[in-house]
C-alpha cells in the first residue's frame, strides 16, 4: 500500500492557494491547508483537492481447468444481436462465459442442459497449450465468426448462430489453403481488412502474408483476377518475421519483429 502526501507550501502567506489545494472535505471552512494535510492510504488526490479512493481488485470466483495449464487468455465478444460473451483459452481448452452479477458463468449455449465447453476433447494440441492466440472477428449477419490462431496448430473458427444463440467451433479448412499449412506450421497472426482475411507469420515462412479472395474468407485460391487470393513475401533490409496484423483507418499495419509497416 502506498502513501500519498501533499508537499508543504513554503509560501505561508498564500492562504488562498493553500485552501484551494488542500483536502476538500465538505465545505470551504473545513479545507485543510498543505502544512496540515495528513497522510492518506489507497487514495488519489487531484489538483483541486478532491480525494478519490484508489481502485482495487477482489476475488469474485475461481474457474477450474480440466487440463493442467498456467496460461489463460480472454477475449470479449459482442454478437450482432447485442449479447456480450467472454471467450477464454485455458491451456488446450476453449470456454465461453457470460458475465452475470460480476461473476463469470459458463454459457448454456442457447439452452443446452450442459454448460458449453466448445468441444468434448481439448481444442488445441499439447504443444499449443501454453500459447497465446491471435484473433479477428467477422461481421457476417447471421453467422458471425471469430478466427483464432496460435501459429503451431490449426486455425480455429468459433461461429455464433444468431437464430439459435448457439456457438460451435471447428478447425479452419479454407479452399485453396497453402500446402505448407500443416503439422505445426500455421499463421501466427490474423486480420480481416478490406473484405479479405489476412494471415501471416508461419514458423516456416515467417515473412509471408496470405490473403483470401475478396468477400470470401474461406477461399485462398490464388489467381490473376482482381478478387482472387494471393500471397506476398515481405523482404528488404528490414526482413523480419510477421508478428501482428492490425487494421488502422484506411490501411493494414503489419507488425514485424523490429518494426511496423503499412
């Protein structure tokens, strides 16, 4: 716990300044000048003298993990019909929660009798248990999706059916997927931008960026038409692996090991 104490004002004749900046308790006659200001704990004091309790944290609930893991990653997700969910990767598993009365509750998945664990078996491989994922979300009206990737396991797709309020998950298997997306060689980062799905940073091709067909996230077939999929390798003096993809205004920011590009 930290102490907060206002520094003393050496100009004692500046009574007005002292009063204005002291701890304003209830009314002006109760203002405390700098020199008489006490130490307070777990508080912040603004320049006008107001005291605010410093924010803290409290244990609300604990969540069990079926497989041993020391890695958890959460993503907040709002569905097109206005519901808010939290996706949590716990080791090899993927869960979906709703926040109810400040407590995370496993989502019943549209009324199913058992709370949702995306699949009966773990979603990710043993090697990917401790990995954090990259993700991006689509805006499809009836069946929006969340794409998740850790780089050494298949890309996962979590779908939400608006009509039934149910989630489902599966491995991403796009048409025309690159032949080297196999084994432990998959994109580390994903992004949806300008109507296409971008994927990059595989272990074996760390500077290659794959782009889907325009308007079709499930097709990476390369071609010469304007809307076909394609791939591009980023080289040059700053050749570094692709670490992140982030849409920004009218461009796509490409994070690399030692720089960012657009």
